[in-house]
């Protein structure tokens, strides 16, 4: 009888809430549960069987899908007004130029414009969650951008292309936030009320993302759902787009919730995984 570990691991599609800048690493109180959820990924995903991770980051928006293709990438400390230690973080995971080339070819075959970039560094949407998920930094990473048009249908199609790499033991990590209204987040830092503002939209996400194929189609209309545009304002939905990619990369099976928490006493955050073929 063949040991299941002899077969190629069918890797998951996982949506991660990456928190505020470097806060999950720094132990800032509001981000403690996010940090714990990222550490817990190693209990949910068999990291030892992964050949690589594709990280779709909310913090790189481009005209065409842009794929990191270097052997190594420096870190972009693209956050401001944090302690000096947060600008000295190291995460020396290798890149994977061969995988990057395959991703580029797959997008080309699907008629989706894409670009290889061996120079730009990895932003905090990549290295902050990965520092907690895999501190040993021994799994190759390819960073993939979102599109600056924030078009839901196009991001679903990006995910559908990436699905095939799951069959090759390559996980698809979407790095964003299921709630991200910067004006409200800034306001919450100054006003100490504890009224949940996105319960309806979070319920919608959980219903759609854990539902069947027909249910998942409802994500195309997320901006028509009550609290949708309050959760991700028009033109500022970049933190939702990695989740849309994850849905596309999730295939036809339902996802399941792997994280639910109230952030800053006001905002419900949810994380999801698709781990079936």
C-alpha cells in the first residue's frame, strides 16, 4: 500500500488577514489574535510537503499581474511610524524563478497579461505573515500582485489560473484583510466605542465562501451587499482582492472558515481555506 506522503501534496488556497503593518510581529495588542492565527497555519497546512508558496499581496497593485521572479528578494518596509526594530526584520526565503516562469506562461495561455519582475522586493503583505507562518524561511516564495482596477471578475480568473499549481504542492496564500476601511480603522484608534460595523458583510462572506459553486458566484456582487462598500470602499478594495483570487484558486469545493475575530473591538475579520480538489 502506498503511503499518502509518497504522493504529491494537493496544496491549499488560504486567505490570511495580515494585520496592521508589522503589528503582528511586534506583539501589538489589537493584532495578537491575527498573529496567533498566522502561527496556527502550520497546524492546518502541511508546510513540510509544500514545494513553494504563491503569495498574492494586497500591497502591490499593477496594470498587469506582476510576478516576482528573482532567486532572492529584499524586503520592502512599506509601513510608517513603527519602532526602529520593524525596519530591520529579515526573511531570507528563496524565490523560485522556474515557478515564476510557469505562472507567467499559465497567465499567457489564459489570455491574462502578466509581467516578470526579478528586482522589486517583497512587501509586508508577504514577509509579515510568512515570518509567523514559517519562521525557518525555507519554503520558496513567489509574490503575485493584484490588479489596480480592482475588478472582481478578473481577480476570480487570476485565481482560476493559479488553481493548477496546487496540484504541484504549491500553496496559494492571499494576504489582505476581510475588512479594510482605512478611514474607519483610523477613527477607531481615537474613539473607544465597541459597536461592530460589518456583521452583515462578514456573514455574507462566510455564507458565500463556504457554500457551493452557485453560492460562490454571489461574490461578484459583493459591493451591492449591505456593508460591502463600508467594509471595502470603492477604489479602495485592494485588501479584498487577494480573497477573490483565493476563491478562484479554491476550485469547485466549498471553503471553510479557519479564523474569526473582532479586530480593534469593532471589525470582524474572517480567514478561509480551500483544501479539497
